[in-house]
């Protein structure tokens, strides 16, 4: 019978969890009893060091406890060996070897927490807890006996059940082929890596002889229409190893998603061609990022994808033709967990692909991923507009937990494509533009150079790459600055040299252009066709936002998040000037980074986020703006700079736009 003297009071920090345990209990056993987040994968054998703790001694009046050095056992032989061999620090003890002898305060350092908090100060990720789909466990398996019919695999399952309460594991024939040799080589000790797939028993995806720190990596991929961005992560530590991107090789078959749907419908082997193209691109990307960081591909056990619905279908080899016409049904929209090899992706042969669920219609997993990353649904009594700008833009409007969503075919112009001097955001691309309203002379910044073009040292610093083109953020700023400088009127017409007073404005085939930069290698101008491409893109965005606001009955927006690799680089001020976003205070417009990519990383490293988003997408109100009767009206309104219908009180508080019109004669004739 337990008495008061046979029990000890313990407090774990930083969690604050406290309880009473029987004296002689190990710290690890006490943590498991009280559901404290203390790691261990060796089955309390003192081999993995994951259960390191720090003991705190002294009087703790707030905790009503006195923690003494005599409240724990002396270091045993296992701890001494570990301390000498692996440099266990003086202040730390192994939880599985240290017994509790009296009242005690125990600190669990971040290193030893199972679901350690991942704080990504260097990225745009929110904080979250590490809880990946793969976990390693060490077990000692009983040796076979003549009087027993149990196989090696059966005895391994028994050990997992006895040591870790893990029941009913499975594995492939490929893993089974190595089991006997690795068991015997490890003297019946073995480390198994389990993959946890929702609603199924765990699967053994790798085995190592003896105790082993099995390397396990994953890749989060934002599969866009124009580009593919990959982030390599360590599934054991939650560390982001590195990122890399490539252009989507499908571009050669169509610049936007609808042209790829047409390609599938018009070409006999169109679907196979697009599917093979993107799979080859992904394999090239994962191989390159692994090589760059000296990681073997067979240590990559999971890849998480976010994509718009058409890219989602093309990735899986599903014909997206029905997405080319109303009512835009998907073949499959839920999350999917399948073997990587089943769709031709080359990683570890036992690795898995997880796809974030699509919301529906043309609102895809990339939009759902933005919800994972930004969590606007948790901002009570706040209205948040999230715009993920790409070739196909997704727009989310959150009124607390009520979420409305739509998509918008903006085309590739906002990312620098379909622009005469356009290029992707790479060294040499103009990314920032300012135009003097008096002299009409431009200055700009180029990716890869710290100086502005009018600053000392600019020419020397760009001599290696030169000025090669203008990317998405650059074209947005150029258009806005032209509007501010009186070079561009509200209807989107560039004035002539005589009208603007600038020789940089030149005429060509009834339209005008503005010369941004020239040297002996390149001449970069903003043409009226470029302006037209921006008009079409931002008019579609304006119309979609207006319809979303009407359907949700929202008349006030508290904050606007600009997401996407391109959206995160846009100047809020310049976005307001051209009417790319609804009128708001500049301080209310936040560049949130590549939120879809960030959500993919969180889904890779925290499986609980997958369950959350699967539940959340079913509650989203999806709106197909393209079939709304008011779309065309709002589209026409949104074609001007900033637009024809809406008032702009916030914009006009800090900017006055010149009242110029470069089409006066034509207007008189039409009257």
C-alpha cells in the first residue's frame, strides 16, 4: 500500500505539469504517466539520449515544493558511459536512468521534447509543434526458439507492442527482405522507422541494425502553374535544410492552366505529356536539392504537395477537362496519401506523397494551404482578405470562422510573363522602380545589387549579370510610378513625348512606350501592350474581390494579406495606386510571403494541421465568380487605374493622381 512517505511530488517545466509518483520511478516513467512531452526512442535502454532533462534544485515557494539534490539517484554505469563517450553535459541527466527519490523540479529542454515548438524566425512560417508522419523506435527482439513458430516479423511486432504500445504494423516485401540480416547483425536489436498514415496501422518504411539515428527528410512542394518551389526539411528535428525552385516545364505546352486543359483535350497524348513533364521536373528538382545539401534521396520519406486544382489533377495523371467548363467539378478533392513510386516520383521506394485537399472548383490546395499558414479563421471579429497572386489567383475572405473563397484567372503577366521585357525574379531583373514626377527620369533596383541605379557603385556591381529584364514586382511599380508621374492616364494609355514632356516616351504603331533602361546590350521599355496585360489581370482580380465582398456582405476589411512568391514582393502603396487591391490603409496591407508554400511546410512537419485543414475546407463557401452576372460589369470597372467605380479615400489621403487623358481626340469623335 502506498503511503505519503512513499510518494514524491514532481513538477515538470516549462509545461508546469505536476503530479505525485512512487519513489524509485524513473523520470521518463513519470513523464509518460503524466503525459509530459519527453522524447525517447530506445525503449529506456539509455542509448538514444533523447530523454535528457535538467534538474533544478532549491526552494520554490510558488510551486510549494523544495527540490533537493538528494531527491534523485546517483549516476549509474549507463549514464557514466554515456557522459564520457557522448559528452553528456554536467547539468543534464538521462530521464530513463534517473530515479526519483523525493520532491523534484525537472526541466525538459527543447531538444528532448517530442513535439518541440518550431520557431521559424528566419522564414515567414508561424510557430507550430513538430509532429511529423515518421518516427523511429528502437526495440530488442527476442531470439527464435525451436519450440516456437513465430516469425522474425511476428516477434518484432510483439516487441513494438510491449515496449511502445504500437500494434499491428505492416511493411512491404522490400523491407521484409532485409529484416533477418539486420536483426542478426544488430544482435537482435533493431531501429525501425514507422510512417503514420491516417486511419491505418503504422508502416515500417526503413530498418537499421542496432540503435541508429535514422536520417529522415521530407520535401514540401508548391506546384504552381509557372514555377515549382521545393523546401527540404529534416523530419526528425523540424529544421528547414534548404529551398530551391524551377520553372514549371509544362509552360511550353501553355502559359496558363486553361491552355493546358485545352492541350489535354486537343492532343491525343496531351494528358500523358503534361503529366510526364511535371513528374520529370519534380524528380529533377528533388534530386538537385538533395545533392546540393549532400542528402541521399533514399532518406527522403515524404513529399507534400499544394497546387491549384488543374495542376493537382495533372500531377496525379487525372484528366482536368471538366474543370474547363461549368460547373467545374474535380474528380477528387480530398487529401490523398499514396506511395511516391505510384506516380513516378523517385525518392525512397517506401516514401509517400501527401496532397493537401482542394476546396473545390478552381479553388485548390494552394488556397487551403494559405489557411494552414495564416489561420485567419482564428482571428475573432476580424475580417481578413487573403490574395494569393499567381497565374491563377486564389482569394479568401475570412469573417472569423466563416470563410468565402474564389479563384481568379489573372494570367502570367503579374509574374513578369507576357510582358515585352518581362522575366522571372532572378539576378539582373528590375524589381523596384521610382520615376521623378518632374523630370520623368527613372531609377530602379536590380535583383542581386544593393544600390539603386542612380547610386555610386551600381554599374560596377551589376557588371557580372547586367540589367536583363523586369520581374513582376518591378512591372507593378513601373506602372504605378508612370501613373503618378503623369506618363500614364487612368484608362491605361501612355502619353507621347509631346503630351508628357519626356523624350523617354516614344511612338510605335499608334501606341506609345516608355523607355525604362538601355545600354549597348539591351533596351527595356514599358509598352501599351504591357499595360494592357496588367489591366486585364488586375481587372479580373478587382471583379473577383468585389463579388466576394458582395456575397459575404462585408463592407469593411480589417487587413489584406498579399501572398505568393510574387505577391509578397509587391509594394502595398503601388498596389493601391493601380487598384490591384481594394482601398485600404497601407498599414493594413501585409506581404505574407509564400503562404501556400509555408502551409505545405507546416503540413509536412505537423500532421495535426492536416486533420485541421481537411475539416476546415468542407466549411468554406466557394464562389465561382466567372459565372456571376455582375462579373463583366466589375471587370470593366476594374480596367482603369485605380478603377472607375470605387471611391479611394485611403489612397487619396497620401497620393494625388495626375488628371491626364491621352485619348481626348478619339473621345470627341465618338460623341
